């Protein structure tokens, strides 16, 4: 992946501006310094643009690094295992949720914890998040406790 090209497209600036800003960041310059004293080098990218660029740069570089680690591990082991995949998730080492409560009448995951929610129970409520209190939580837990959890199996297999 060409990270600088991706940043150019996301920020809707010129490629040379991104290249110059990335070079300055990689040299150890701070965002405020670049914003104030290196305007000529970056084509006057402002503080907000530079902060967004830096944030995305770090994210995309980390993503690229994780991708390389995964590919290397797959090559070493000869296959992608469930355990290997889970080890690269941000939630590695944290148990998967048993219950997802979705407020405000929304009935979708929105790409939230897709892998981790595979065997979770869902509870949907029309109550908006700011109004979701103890009484609503008790309703959700009560509904959860009435569920027949099968973890992907058939009813008779789980018993």
C-alpha cells in the first residue's frame, strides 16, 4: 500500500505536500513546529491538517506492520489459524462479549467487533443511550438470562 498516496487522497491535498510533511515528521519535528515554521515546505498545511495526517500516518503504518506480521506468520505456519487471527485483533487477550446491547432502535453492528461477536447474544432497545440506565440494563440482563445459548450448535448439542 502506498501510504503517502492514501493520505493524499484522504486529505485532498497534493502529493508533494504529504511527502514533505511525512519527511519532516520522520525527522522528529513536532506538528506545531511544522505548522508554524515549515509552511513553505508543506505548502501551508495547517495544524489541523497536519494532526490528521500524523494520526492517519501512524494508523496506516501500524496497519501495514500488522499485515506484514500476519503474512509472515502465515508463511511460517503454512496456514492462518483462528488463534493467529485473534492474536492480531486489538482485543487480543480480552474475552469475547456475551451480550451486545444496542440502543436507540439501531439493529446493526456497524462493523463493531465483527469477529468477537460471533457467538454473542444481542439485545436491541429503542431507548437512546443517554437515557439507558439501571432499569434498562436489568431488562437486558433478564432477557439475556432467558436465552438458550448454543454457541453455533443445535439446541440438543449444547445441552
